[in-house]
C-alpha cells in the first residue's frame, strides 16, 4: 500500500490485481463474505439490474473500477503492448494483439467488487512511455471511457465500457458492452475487439470466471481472431479458464491458426499448414509480482482522481474500520445524488472533460478523446 498526501491531495494506492488472487504480500484480505452475500438474495430478484445497488464497504475492494480497467493496461511485467507493432507481418501482429488482449484479464476475488465510479471521476497513470487516462462519462448507466497512447511505439487505445450486471439466482453475469480499439499507427492497422462476460457463480459452488465469445478484427489486413472463453461445467472443472479459437482470413473464411490454452496459464497458436506451435501468452511471466504504482508528483494529482476520491474509504477498508468506511462511502454517494438532483432541476446535461461521448441503438456507447496524445501522469508504475 502507498499513501501520499503531505504535499498534494491524499492518494491511496494498492497492489494491482495479480495472477495470484490473494498473494502473501497483498495489501488487502477479503473478509469471509459468503453468508453476507447469501443474505443479499432477499433484496434482489432474478434479472435485476445491479448497477443501482449500493454495496456496503465489506463487499468492496479498496479501489475503483476505473483503477481496475487502468491496471489491466499498465500493470504487467513484460511489454506485450509494444510487441504488437513489431511483428514482421500482419499475422504475427494479430497473434501479438491476441496475446495482449488476453493479458488484460485478471483473476478476481469472490465476494468483493471495486467501487462504482462517480460521474466525472478520472484515473491517470503511466508506465514508461505508455500514458493511460480514464473518465467516468456516465453514471446511470455506468459508462467508462479510456484513452491510452504511447508516442514512442506509435500505439493508441480507445475503449468505451458499459458493464451491465444482472442477478440470476445462482449467479451474477456482467456483460461488458462497448468495444476496444487498438491502433498500430505505424502499420496503419486498427484492431477492434469486445470483452468476455464476467460471471460470478454462487451455487452449487462459488467462483469468478470470464466466459463468452471475443472477436478481434483488423479490416486493413483482412484477418480476424475468434476466441471462446470457457468456464467449468456444472459437474466438472475440466474447462475452467480455457480458451479455444482460431485466426482466419475474413473474406474467404480460411483458417490459418488454431488457438488453445488457459488464460491464467499459457496460450498457444498452431499453424494449420506447418503444425508449428508458438506460445503467445504466459500468465505467470506477465502477471506475477507486479509492482504497485507510486505518486511521482503529488502536486498535480487531480481532485477527480480515483485514488483521491475514494482515499478515505480505501484507508478504512485496509484498516478494517468498517464503520468509518461506511460513513465515508455514504458521504460520497450522497454528494453524487445531490449533484444529480441539482443538474436535473437546472436541466443541465453533464459534459465529460476528456472525451466526447455518443450513444445510438445500433452502435451503443462510443467515446472520442479530446486530445491526440495522453500526457505523462503523476502516478507511475516503477520500472
């Protein structure tokens, strides 16, 4: 845990979510929550929209959802992102993009969730030449925009996420609507992809998994990767965290490579013609022992920064002062409701600071950054 606040605003930073769900040196230990979670069944009905339910701090990780999205991009041991633009041909680059996409998934703890970001909340962090900026551009429904740029490697990312969690009696399923774009500017290639569903199983056994179909498409190269994230069956863990898929030519549907493995272990590609097998992702190498970000320049940390907004709540959770955590969280949530009422009374429309946002029935939520390049952040990941 890193606490900053002597010069600028108080900032609480904790270790990133890693391959090990709860490592020995983790800042946070989840309470025993199974009975508490079961007690929530009486307050929600099957198919309920969970985005409007305010969880007590016992159910919260000491970080915002914005931080979790950001960490999935900038917290990693090996530089898989820059590798995407260095492939000798479009096929090799797509393989690298598939490996990088898999690396953005993290094993999650059962029974706890990050804070729901407040409207206008931001998170700004850097790792080497990669700069990442996120903003909560809508509260109901919750929509998060991400812009990341690496001028050295000529890479740009634009995400727009709208998670929709629903309760189905024995499980909670969160569909992440919206798309991710990864642009390799030197190669003039744009890779568009979606996200798997996050599934929290409550009965007959508990667990958290990423499940569903993901498509990664590059129109410029006429190549596409289709991935299927599989979970354990009702009676067996045989398919737990497995990935199966293929890379093929979009215009002819000709398969070039098969993809197999487990997203929390290793994923390989197999060339259909030669039979050659290559590892495109190794979870242990990428996600073990990641470093906690630090505050390099506290004086320029924004007041809207996630680690500032939730600092009091996070500190109370880490020290297990649940009464103080509950009070601090209630203050934030009440201010959010007051601001919403004030905007409604004045017929004001919220305008994000860093993005232009649009919505359509056909395309859903989309975001466009206001700036070409994301600047260096005051919060950095040590090299």
